[in-house]
């Protein structure tokens, strides 16, 4: 997004822009690259499904254990002096001649935390793994915002690490500020800003997967739904990070995104492979006849991850970055009851 | 393929090429030029390579199939260049008949320690390689030892220890080679068994085996022996000295098979006392040598060739010589001056008596001549019968024949030596059928005219026509024939022949009085006793494997006989590459078969296969 266009957008217009697809395509062309208006429209009909009641202290639209003001009757209690007379149950008073106060369920928000891997390794594939992950993040975030839930995006590695590896933001917005603005977003009207900030992220640097997830788990005031978008190719593994989210009480959804060439390498011969993040070298002589063995190994790696996830109640998806986004969002995630 | 399993190499120098093996490894350790590719993460590749590559240099080679293939290819090439072969030339036959030549020539020391032991070592290898076990893979071996006679040392068995024991007990003899019996047994045993073969371990010093020329005998000839460096005595005889009847003439023949002139000496000993030593030069032909010596009593003449060669057995020979006695001849005749004169001249000492008829009484005679007389009493001794009708001798009956024409005569018989019947005409003769006890010497188309043979223990020469009714007495062949006949019929000369046997041949001696045992003192000096059936009329002794003088005592009679090699074929110790079977059949020595059992082709083929698979592997890896 260029600066002049960003200047034109204000909060009031954003809601209109999101609602009016034709306008969005015409006036905000970068948005259709992130997520198509058609898909946005369909996402508006979806709501994130939370397995547990919200523990957030902020009012929202999710059922919670707290008692408060809503239309959902919960219970009665004896009147004590000072209670709001508006909530007295006059019908009971008429029959029993005693004063009871009607209690209603308090509706709270659902904190949705998106962990977005923006390391250099995500900058591969066609489209790149990072772009695909960003699209998923945008979709999940949009669904949450439409449901009046709070969205926080944890981008890792953090901006300084990405910038030192040479990444430069296209629109000159400091990455750190963008990351800061992604920490807490609420309300459908913030969707455009959310999209804008996501679009301005660029991948780079070395990710500390486990450290990032641990930090994210610790800094969350309330547990909620966690979406982890990564390739899970961290030499240190993925178990401690996911375990910290589970331990914090998050309902974790993990999406592994791999580039097509990681699933089916197309380069053969005597190769010296350079790790894009660590710079580590591997020498390999690779031919088509070894492709099945490689594919078996990748399948085994993914299966281990899947087994780990299913053992801990994590919903797990492994997709190629070339997968159709609509297919993933509207079928796979729905089938797995991430949302409904 | 060979059951024996020591592999040897014809070109072991090719193993130097094996130094190229480390070079291949070094090439693999060198870094290859690789295409650099940046990948998102090498994590997946690390996991992938964990099974195929290790980081340490030599561990990296561990799972490198291409390198292993190249090393294997190089190894196979080196092995092929080294030309491997198996020394045991046996086949996969289920039955292996092994014939070990135990004749005198196998004593040659051109192999270490000698040919016989070398052959035994070869057989031991065959035994070692014998496949034993259940089922069709089981192999059996039959072991025979062939000298003058053949002996099955071990019947067909797969028990290696029994075969080894039988082999160890085999001893070499001084006898000539007679393989016919052994081959016949082998043929008999292998005929029924389709998977069988005969292994002959010999030096090939074997007379022609014409009998087996047309037979399909699966024979593998394992040749032993490397050279021919031998000179030996091939014949020995003692006769009266024609120039000096008081002395004895010792005739010997020497053969030189060394291929070079030999200058040496030859000794003559009488009863182990040196009589004469003669210097002589032996060329490559047979050299005759004659000694003349006086003989005071019966004794043993021994000749000794003083020449160190590969075979010692034929450098010495001996002969038992009895003092010559006058031949006592009784001529029963109505008068025949030609015959009388011929008989008188027949031997150096003749005591000729004449009589008109033969009666029971009278002194014992060495031989009786019946000249156209049918005697009242038939003589018990040897007989020269001229125109005598003795129907016992000719059970087929006798007839008469007018003017028979002589068409053939057997001049190889000792009786017809130096005689010819070309110009002999006969007026009339008896006609007979050749009896089983004799052979026809002179034939007309209708009937034999002269027959000789042994009837019981009686030697008989029968002439069917009256000599005076023929032109024969006028011919020179007549006195020669009479002289030959006297010599042949003289019991002394017959005995003298008896007292000479070839080593390994049986010694036969008529038993004149009933005896129960014979005491024998062989050349080794260890005397032993042989039981004899009291009813037996002949003593037969076969244990003459070692040459020398054998003393035999039968009851009160004592005598000696000599066993000698005296075989030109055995003295020719040149190892033969082929054994002739008749005119066409030949069996090549297994040294040639050994070449056929080289395995370099198989290694080369395997190498080619490895090379192709390496090519395929490489292209699969990098395609």
C-alpha cells in the first residue's frame, strides 16, 4: 500500500470498503492480492469456534462463566440492598412475595493469537510460504474481528532480526511499529488496518520458533485460540513452543506450510545446499530415483508432527504454499471445526 | 567345478594392480564440484542424508554403493588378470574312481619326494574336495592301486577317513604298469553310473591300451613327473657261452632315456662277489652288453649300473643261474640219421640214447623223441613226437592228408626261431584239429602240421608228418628247429625260465610232493610262511612286488627265483602328456585341463556386469 492511499483511509471508510467489494477491488488493489473480496464475504459468515468458554475480562460476544448483562438468562439470586431494581424478577415476587434478582450471562471477547513465522525460510515457494501464511493470518484475523474477538499477531523473528538480515519494507513503514500495531486489534472496523499492516510485513532473519511461542504464551493475559503459521523447520524442534501454548491454556491450531520444492525437489545432481537461515551447508547427490525416499522422509516428518499435535489436542494442518486458499479456509478448517 | 578348493593364480604379478584400490578410495574422498543451491532449510535434507551419508570421511564411504561397485569392479579385474584356477581338477561326478599308478617308474625322484607321493598328494586333494552329505550332492570315491596287478584299496565310499587310510597304506612297487585290469574295473563301475569319472594318477609310462581304444571311458589323466633322466637295465639272461662251454655268458641290455650320452661302469657280481666291472658309454639307443664268467656252482648273477639317476629300481637286476647239465635224450626210432645228427648238435652237451621201443624201465630222461614209433609205454616226461598217432592228445580224431601244402608258420614262437618252411614239401601227414592244450606252429590249409603245448605238466612238440617223407631234413631249418625243440623241451631250461619273473608277476612252481606250507624269504630278509593246500599241485606266490632274490622252501626242496623289473616301458620315465588308447583314442594330461579350469573369464564377465550396474546406478543417482 502506498502512503497516499493509506492517508485516504479512515476508520469509517474502512468498514464501507470491506463491505463493498467492488469498491475494495477498485480502490485498494493490494487487498485482493492478500485476500479476495469474494473470500472476505464468505468469511464474514463464519465464526471461530471456541471449545472453552472465554476467560477474557473484556465484554464481547462470547459466552463466559461471568455473570453480567446480556439477553441470555443464567440464574436467580436473593436481592440484597443496593442491587439494581431493574433486574428484579417481579413475577417471582408476585408468586412468592420474596425478592429475587435475575442474573444474565456476561458475554466476553475471545482472544485470538496468531503466531506468524516470518523467517527467511518462509520466503520460498511460489507463492512464497510467507505470503500464504499471511493470507491465512488475514483470514483468521478477519473472521475473529467480525466476531468481535480480539486479535493479536505475533510475528517472529521480531523486526530487528528481520531488518538486520537485509529485509527492507517496501512502504518504508518501520516493521517494529507495524508489529506493535498488530499486537491487539479489535472490531471489524480495524480490519483494513489489520490487512494493511499484514501486507507491509516482509520475511527475513532466523526464527526462534520455540522462544517466540513461549514469549507469546507468557505475554497473553488470557488464553484463547492460538493459530501457529510456520513451516516448523526449526533445527531446535517445535515441541517446547507448542507445549508452552498448551500449558498456558490456548486452544492451538497449527498450520504447517511447505513450499512445493520442499515436497517435490526439482533440482537434481551433485548439489551443495545452503540453508537460507543458518547458512549451513549440506552436500548431496540427488536423483529422481531417490525422490520417493525423500518424499517418504518428508511424509514421516509431517506425520510425526501430526502425531504430536493430535496427542495434545492441537488441530494440525500441513499444506503446500500452492494450495488453494479457499479450499483450505472454507473446507479444511471448517471440517476440522476451527470455525463454523 | 573343482571340489577342491585351493585357488591358485597363473599370473600373481597382476595383484600389483590391486594398488589401484586405495586410489579409487582417494578419488572418492576428494571433493566433487557441486552446484550450489539455497534452500529454505537443510533440516529435511539432514534427515534425508542421515541414512545415506555420514560426516566423517571414511564413514561417508560406508554407504556409498557406487564406490563399492567400483572397488568390486577393480577387484574382479585384478583377479581376472591374475588368472585364477583351481588345482583340483575333479568334476561334479557322483562317483569318482581313482587309479593310482604304483609301478616302478613312479619311484622317480624328479618330483619331491617322488612321483608316487606327489600323486598321493593329488589324490588327497581330491578326497578333501569330496562333497559328502545326503542327497544327490553326495560324492563317492573308489580307490584302486595299479601295478603289475590291480587292487581295489577302498570300495566306493564317501567316508574321507577311510579313503585317506587306504591311500596312506598304498606302497609303490618295482613292477611294470598294467592298467588294463584297473581300467576294466573302473569301466565296470562307471558304466552303471552316468555321473562318474575315472581319475588316473600316473606318469604315463604305460604300454598302449589298445583294448580301450573304442570305448567311451570318461578318464581324467593327472600327470606326475617333470623330466626323463634315467638309464636302466631292460633285459638280462644267462646262457652257456657259445665260445667257451665251460663259462657262462650274461647278456644284458641297457636303455638310456636321459637324452644325453652317459659314461659309466657296470658291475657283474656272482653271489654278491664282484666278478667284473666294465666301463661303457650309453647313447640314446638300447645298448647290449655281454659278460663272460665262470660259474663254479649254482648261484645268482647280479648286474649293477653305477649311475645315479631318477629311478634306482632299474639300475640293478639279478638272475638265478643253475649249472648247465648235459641234456639226456632218448630217441625211439627205427633209424633216422638226420634226426640223430640234429639231436647230437642240438645242445652243447647231449647224452643221446637210442631205442627201438619204449618200455617202462630205464634211466630217467630229460626228453624223449618218438620218431614214427608208437611206444608200448608212453613217456612221462617231455616229448618230441614225430608222426605219432596218440589219440589222447587229439580228442577230435586223426585222419590222413596227402601232400599238404605249408601255407603259414608262427615264427614268433621260440620253437620256430630262425626257421623257415618256404621250401619244405611234405608227402603225407596226419590231419587233426588244433587241440586246446597247444598252438599250431606250422599250418596247411586243411590241418596243423606241427603243434606245441603243455599237456598236463608234459611239454609236447608234435610233428604230424614223417620227416623222412619230406624235404625238411635237407633244409637248414631242420637242425635249427630240433635245437630249438631240445632247448624248449629241456626241463632245465624250462626251470630256468621259471626262476625269472617280472616284479609283481606270480611265481609258479609245480609241487612234486605233498606239502602243507612254504617258507619264503623275500629280498627284505624277513622270512614268512605261506600255507598250502596239501592237494595243490602247484604253488603260486604273488607277493613279488619288490625286485630281488626270493628263497622258497617247499618241504625238503629249496630253490631261489629272481624278480626283476626289466621293462623298457618303465625305464622310459619321460612323463607323457597323453595316454594313447589304440591308434585314435588319446587322453590328454590334466595339466591341459587345468588350463581349461581357469576362471578369469567368469571374473571378467562379473566385472562387466558390475560395470553395467555401476553405469545404471550412477545415472539413476544423478538423472
